[in-house]
C-alpha cells in the first residue's frame, strides 16, 4: 500500500520576505488566496530573510500518490553551505489547513500550533561540520477521498547573530503536489445476515486487490471499542473480483452489534471498511419441539423449550386449529432448558398448537396432532 518514493519538488517562482525567530517559535499565517505560506515573528530577535538562499530545501518520503487514511514518514531538510550560516528553521502547511495533517517526528525540535501547521520550535544548528538541518515528521493523509493535496513550506537559514540583519537567507520555498492514488483493495460491498442458529454471516466482495495479505474481522457493541474476532486471508494481487465470508459464532442477542473489516497489506499498512450494524432479536422463549407427534390421547405430551429470562413461572395455553383456547396451565420453570408435560385426554382428535408466555413474551409451537 505504501510506496516510499521521494516526491517531486515544485519550485515556486517568487521571493517572499520571511521572518523567523531566534528566541521564540514562529507563527504561521496561511495564505488567503493561494501562494506560499509566510511566517511572522513574535517577541524580539527576529531575523530578516532578505538574503538569497544558496542551498537546497527539500522534502523526501512523501508518496507519489497517497492512500486515504494512511500516514507517511517523511523528512524536511535545509542545506546552506554559506560559511556564516549556522542554523535553520521552517514552517509547513497543507493546502486545506485541516487539523493534525502533520505529526512531529521529533517533539523537541518543532511543534504544531492548533494542529494546522508544522514549524520549528527554536532554530536547529548545523552540527558536526554539516551544512544541513533536517526534521523528521509524519504526514497524515486525509481519511476521506479528497483529491490532490498541496504541501507548502518556507525555510530560513540564519547566522545566529541574535538580531535583524541581512546575513540570513530566507527565500527557501517549495510546494509539493501529492495526488490521491487508487485504493489497494477495491471493496465492493460488506453485507451482514442472521443465520438460523443465532450466528451472523459477514460476506464481502472486492473488485481488485493490490498487496492484500489478509482481512481482520472486528466487532463492537458501542462503536468505540472494537475487538478482533477472526482473520481471512487475502488474494494478494488480482484484477479479478474475489468473494469472502466469515461467521461470527457468538454474537450477543437482543442488542446492536457492529462490524468492520481491517484490510492489511504485506508491508503492514492497513485501512478500514465502513462500519455495518445488525441485531439478533430473540424471544425470551425458544420452543425446541412438542413430542411425541402425533400423540395418542392416553399418552403424555412433552414440550421442550429454552427459557432465556429469569421468569419463575410460565403459562402454557393449547389452541385448536381455529384458534380456540382448549387448555391452560401454569408451570414453575428455571432459566435454560425445560421440559413440561400435560395430558391431552380432554382433547378430541385433531390439530393443535402450544403457546408459551413468560414475562409478557409469547411464542407459538409448530402444530401437533392428537389421535385416539
């Protein structure tokens, strides 16, 4: 999913006066109508960036095209071989100025303000005879599909004189366009269905796959905390449609349950599907069978059922085929599997049904036959 390819840097044909700070962080002013970002200084000791930059300003590690929701480790560097230059700083932004587009890779070197931009936190010195200062950072690509993003940056190299002068270099500018790429797995649909034995089937289909190692099936009952309940191997690389399925054997009953897929690549990168919801609604009573069937009037009818509530008593009513009540009894029961018995000797030959009632919930049995 993730491609570590150095991005193409687009030079900006403009010279902007930049102001950075030697004693306090720079503030970032997003451009109101395109163009490169500018910086403004707070406090004293600002450096005038009127001098021409004679080195390089580059970002490496950004993808040639991004996958929505993925994060990319990158680096921004300023190189200035001028003998009087000793340190550097920068500010960087994303074209739509969303919060948390960037994460600092080195929290002691720079910071985010309001989560919108990334900037140096105090100048960074060229150390060990080097003429380059670099900062690691993470670019968090947009989660939703949103097209090409432009990342702009302004850099400043300074002589550390402690005050405004013309010996600083401040026209390091760049902009990088990062287009949105194709999804590694084109998920057509995820569907949920309830099976007869109170299990839930998850079925999904992909139209194509790139480097797809596996899917993790995740379940939640509050849409905040998900647990992994299964794994299904992916097809790797294919341009053909693939169908997958998984059965959740132990979902809770009578409450909403939420599922999502986590698709994982061979390199560990991943993305999530949309969340789907389903609920298994089950009565407090589940009649397994009425037997023997048919039954002679001289025999005993047995009703086997599961009680899924804490009711102490259950009402049993026998109806004929026309819905007329013929018998009614009350039985003491317990939670779980129960068997109750009754005699059909007062019933004429014919077809009947048993209805069980507990805690105001009612369930009807299949038909049984009484014969003489």
